C-alpha cells in the first residue's frame, strides 16, 4: 500500500490537494480504513502538501513563460511598452507646452 501512496505523490496528487486541510482529510480517511498508520499519516500529509506547492510553482512558471511567448509572438504591446510611450508623450508634451 505504501508503494501506491508514494506513486500517488509522484504522479501529482499534490496538485489536486490544494490545501493542507484537504490533505489531512484524505489521510484521516485512509487511517480510518486501515490503509495507513497514524505515524505514516503525518509524513504523508507533509509530502502531499510539499508536492502540491512544488507542482503549483512549476505550473505558475510554465503559464508565465507561455503567456510571455504568446505576447511576443502576437507582437502585442506590454505594460512596460505602454509605460515608456506614456513617459515619452509626457516629455514631448512638456516641450511643446512648457507653461502648462
């Protein structure tokens, strides 16, 4: 049974478990059914939670990377591009209308 649980962790079960409380509920149910001892449950919850955090971070990085690639591919102005243009417009406006 322990092998199955470890496989679950490595297969990304942590992604489905979004909070430590949810992981604890899952493990408590497994302890009730006798599939896991109380001692093993503490370690298992921690593994699930850590795997969930790691998987979420990897997913966030992947989404950010893909979004940046899409913006670059579509040749869409970024917030930074717009900010620079706004600054440039302000500079030109000050030169044209210094009294305002």
